[in-house]
């Protein structure tokens, strides 16, 4: 928890309580349904919570924004972002139902009111449109963009996010690591890129990036 507060200080008392509860609740449920590797659970706040919040270090989402977390797994980046942005609505999807059970139990235990879940593949989502799609290391960039496009609102029809002085009118935001040169080339896209170790001065974030493809 301290590593999160090292980089983010403007939390309400409710947010602090929710963040503090994550470790206990995740450890309890991870013993029943393994969604976080055993070696990572003791570094939950660095490897999962702070990593997810890298998006919040770059993007400021407006209240009322609707965001789909594609392939959320155990709830990352969706749950930490939902804590950080309580007035933003998050829809967490995954094709493995037992992972969503953990997401639902964690959300209920810490009192999150701005999360919904759906057991589905993204390409099967119908009649829903989102301002942004977020994802963490689920698939190659070209596939993430292909799956995101049908569920993204048209440019100018939804809420924007701020990155410094720039407005981003919707799109895909994903967390990735390693050498992305070939993956980006194969995608044919021109994403905005932020190096996470420039945001958080921790060894774990070396060669980890935020990529954003604008709608």
C-alpha cells in the first residue's frame, strides 16, 4: 500500500480503506481461485495495483465516462481504476467465469459501486458502446484494436480524457511490456507511448509501457 501512496497522495478516506482492503480480500480469494500467481500475491500493490494505476498517472477521465476492461482476469486494471475514478463506470469482461467471481467478490467486499461484469468474449458484446477500452497484456495490439473498434463510441459522441493538455476523444489504452517494435509494426497503428518507469521510479517497471490508440 505504501508504494501506491508514494506516487498518489490525493485519496479520500474511502479510497484509502478500499485500497487497504485489497490485499486481504485478494489473498483470501486467491487461495480459493488462483487469479494471481503465488509469487506475485505478496507484491500485489506494486505488480498489480500500481501497474494498473499507471493509466491514472497519465489519463484524467471525466465523471460519467464508460470504460470496458477487456480480459480483466482478476480485475486489473479495472478494479484499481474504479477505486481511483469513483464517478467513472467500468465494465469488466472476461471469457473465464471463475475469474469474474473473484472480481465480483472483491468489488462487493470493498464497496465498489461503479463496476459491472460480463462473462463474454469482447467480440460477443452487443448493444453496448464505451468511451474507452482498457486492457493489460491480453493480446497483440492489432487484435486488441480489432476487438475494441466495434464497442467504442464514435469520436465526439462520448467523454474525452485529458493527458496533460491534450484531449483524447476515446480509444484503446493498454499496458504492455518488452520490445514492442514488431508488434506495433504488425498492427499498422501509431499509438501514443508512455514509459512507465518514467512515471514510477521502480525497477519492476523497466520496459513497461502504456499504449494509447485514439478513436
